[in-house]
């Protein structure tokens, strides 16, 4: 990570985790999304074999994990603390979704340390612990089955942090990971888009072949070529794809005993 990467100032805090395998799975989720600062508050068992086994290659995060006795120790130097909460409160508290959590974390990471806090597997964070948080994070899961595994919850939040970071880089022209590659002309496509002339040559060749094999009659065209044209136009063909299709048409013509009526220059190019 670079010095200016906000991920370097965002820590994941797990409070009194009872199953050490969940610590390893959370570390894996963190590494997937580019986070590396893990704080453990009074874990039942750590380090141990189960946590490292479940980390699946994220052992360096476990090696560097900070273990403390209380949540206050884990967040003492932080400028922003946000804790996950699945239940409403008698005294309303600022509640934000994961996307807003990621945005606020990135904003404040430039000012100091940010903590994203996750509670116990069976009971979450206590009221007292939630009151240490500036915001409560609510993951809008299915209300009929809202319980998330600890590592799943960590993955959701870390994913949103990662996505926000990539969007910021993309806006600065430094990252193309979020840009789709759908058709010729998009960054990452390997062949140039076919020109209008290329495509029209293909349609003419296609019609000739369909006539040769008695599938199409020019004097009674119906809407066959119109619909085929619509089909292939939707595909946004590139130059290589045009060449492949025309090679297939040529092979069909030869097999059917028809003549290749394309200009000699086009045949030589193929």
C-alpha cells in the first residue's frame, strides 16, 4: 500500500470472537479487499491452528494482528468508529448502510485512524460498546433470515470499502478495474471494431450464400436479411470476427458448389 492509500488507516476490530476459525476467515476477507489492519479484542482463542487454516493465505494479517483486552484500547487513537448493528435502539443512533460507511471511512482515513467494529458471533456488540461508535452500520440483509456469519459481515463491509477506493481511483484516471469490457473499442478488447464497410461486405456475402443454399430468395426476401442484420449488429463485431464469419461462408459456398462472388482483393485478404 502507498502512503496515501486510505486502506492503511482503516482497521477491522473483532470483539470477543468465540471461534478462532472466524478470525482466519475475516483475515481472508480483508486481504481479498486490500485491508490489512486487524485488531482483536479479548478473543477466546488466538493464535491457533484453526485461525491460520481458515485464513487461506492471509496469514501475514494474523501475524501482525493486534490483540487487546478491551474495545477502548482498540479504538483509543481513532478519529472515527463505526460498529455493525442489526437491531434498533431505544435511543436512536445515527445508522448508515455499508456504502455510506465506506465513503465516511475513506474521508476520515486522511485525518487519522478509522475503526470498523464487529461484535460477537452470537450477540453482536453490547449497548455500551455501540455507544462508543459514531455511527452504527446496518447491512440490509433479508429480514426473514438476517443473521450473517462474522466473516460474511466483514466481507460485505470490506467490499464496499474496496469499491469506494476503486471508484475514486477511476475518477482520477488511475484505475480501470470498474470499467466494463463489453465490445470492440472498450479498453482491454484485443481487436479493432469492424468498419461499416467490413460489416456491409459480410452482409452481402451472407445473402449470396443463403441464396446459393436455397435458404433465401431475393425476389421474395420477407424479412430474413433485416432480422439477420439486426442480430449481427447487436453483436458489435470486430475485424477478426468478420474474417472468421466470412471464412465460414466461403467454406459453405465451396461445399454447396457455389461461386465466391466477392472481389478478388477481399478473397486474397482472407
